[in-house]
C-alpha cells in the first residue's frame, strides 16, 4: 500500500509537471529569480525557498529540478499520510482514491508544480498532520509510554513538518502556536516531546528572521511592507467613519496619499493591495510609519468594531465558504498557470529582469502540447464560479474536517481523535489572524488535509485503536480472603 500510495500521486503529478514544464509561475516566482540572480536577497519572502531556486538555477540552469523535487516530496508525504490512515483502520480501497483525488483536482494538482514557497509550506503542513495522526494512533493503542525507534521517527517528522511551515512562510510560526495547545491536550503523556517538536521550530524561525538573515546581509522587509495591513485598516476606518479622524491625523495621512485615495479605492476591507497601490507614496509611508501606527492605535480605541470588522473581512478566505463581492475585490484570487510575455509586469519596469540572461527560461515550455492544452482547459473549467467554494476555498474543507473528527469522537468515544484537527485549526487561525488578500494559496493546505479526513468516515469500529479513553478504567476488585474454616477440604488421594 505505501508503494501504491506513492506511485499513484507521483504519476499524476508528473503529468502536471510535463504539462506546465518547467513549472507554473506567478508574480512571486519572478521575484524569487530576481532575488537570487541580481543579489537582491530579501526576507520578505522565504530565504530558504530562494536558496532552493538558486541551487536549481546554478545546477541545471533552469527551474525544472525544483518543481520536480516538489512533486517527489508531495507524493512521499501523501504516501506517509495513507500509512497514517491505515493506523486508524482505513483500508487501501479508501485511502488510495483520496491520494489520487488530491492531485487529480486541477486546483491542487497544478498547485504542486508552481514555483511558490507555499508548495513546501503545504507539504510541511500535511507532513505534520500525518505525524500527529500516527502519534495519536499510538496513544489509542496504549503505547504512549513506549520510547522506541518509531516514536522518535514520528516525533522527528512532526518537527520537520512544523519547521517547514516556519521557514517557508514568514507568518507560518503562528500555525504551531495555535496548534500546540490542541496537541498538548490530546497527547498528555508526551507533552514535553510534542512541545519541543512544535515550539523549537518557532524559535528557529524567529531567530532566522530577526538575527541570522540581517547578520548575513539579507535585506529585511521595509516598514511599509510589514505594516501594510495597519495602513489598510486606517483606510477602511476613514471610509466608514471619517468624522472620527482629527486634523492632525488627516495631516499625516495627506503626506502619504490624497484623502480621496484613503476614503476611495483603498477603503475596501477585502484586500490591502488597493491601499498600498498608487497614489500611495510607500517610501513616505515607511518614513512616517510611527505616526501612522499612532493613528491606527487611535482607530482601535475609538472604533474597535470597525477595526475588527476590517480584519474579519480581509481574512474571509479563512472562514467564509462563499467569495465576497467582485467589485470590492472579494472574489478568490487565483493564479492561472500561464506566464505572460511581460512576466507579470516585471519586464515593464525592472531592467534587471527585462535583460536577464535567465529570461528565456521564465516561460512555459511544455513537454507535450496536447498535455498542456488539456491541463490548461481542465484548470480553467474548474474555475467555474459555482464551484469556487469547493475547489479553491479551504474554509469548507476546514469545517468538514472538524465535523468528521467530532463525529468520530462521538461514535467511537475516543477524544484523542480531536488531535487530528490541531494542524487544521492552526492553519485556519493563522490566516484569520493576519491576511492581506483573499488568495487561494493561503488556504490550500487545509484542503489537502481535508481530503484525507474523508476516508476516516469508513472506520466503523475501534479495532486496533486501543481502549476507550473517555471512560475511567474500573479498579480491579481484590479477591476475598478465605479463612481456614471456609477452605474446602483437600481431595482424598486414590
């Protein structure tokens, strides 16, 4: 079964890889190449993923090696997840179709071959989910106290998955902070080990961002990049309650952008991008960042309902099943696997990209024209607005995962199964806490996890899953003491 669970998704992903060779790209993909080929290393994107782009370019002169590695890593992680499902009694007839569905779906299958830091981030989330499941299965079998080789392997894979989430996305460490309490509650006998596997990656990620990267000369994000969501909050508040802003507030805001911009296009709550676009003077915003943050603090005190509403609106991709209004940029933002001639605008304004020797490889060169045509048609067909909630929004898969876990706990009376939702909870709350725009890629990881919750519905008994953990064990009753008078006489020897 593990071999089949690896081969099936690997074959499907190779088809996507061949169709979009050397890999599907987005605006961020060009940014990675610009970073590593012009010595503009920046930590606003993942430095680890930039390093992987650099290695691929300097070893093969292309990006195909990186995207091929992503298909291998995802297939191996899917196989490991199927092994985890087997620990709970899921048969191969149900886990293998889930593995195939996860990569056959155009939204998630093509996502794996994108040149994106979110791909290894998603692989790390799935790996952490599978390792968590195996640790929970050990507990349900009564093996929590065993410190054998398998225990340390699952713990190490949990650590690796959490580390991937931390280093491949700047806010990925929030996932572990939200998931750790759930894991500590459902795995009480290994709390120290679980705490180390989840919190140490947080520390490593934070040290890399704040100490190591600046020390080696990697440019840190500018203030206007770090606090873009705070500026967008100000714009939303000014658009709704302009009378609450003082003259001093308005004088600061005018130095950054016209008030017509603050109260106009920038005032949409669904995305922070309009607020940061022209005529916003971003260098001036970075210079006046302290004053702008003071205005944001006053907004939070005066109209907390407006501020909270703006944050919930901007993170609706994390909790809303249906997309928002299109005229306010509330629709799901999806990158189509097509690379325009101007490289998403990079070649229009950046001469280093326009005249780069790597520009010839920054375009799609499918290994099969027929395969490319079919794959692109399938992807565009899946973008039908009526199917957006199912194929491109992860919220519905989060709720499905929670419902399946609760159903299993109620039917099998094993509360440890709630631990399976820990990573999904962390992923959803991470986006809910800080999100700039309703991008599909921010919630694709919960989709992958949700696909593998579905086979758990086929488990109808607690066979192989250990004792009931919700009922206290009855203490054994000691045998009654028998006196000499009550002892039966010894048999007469024949």
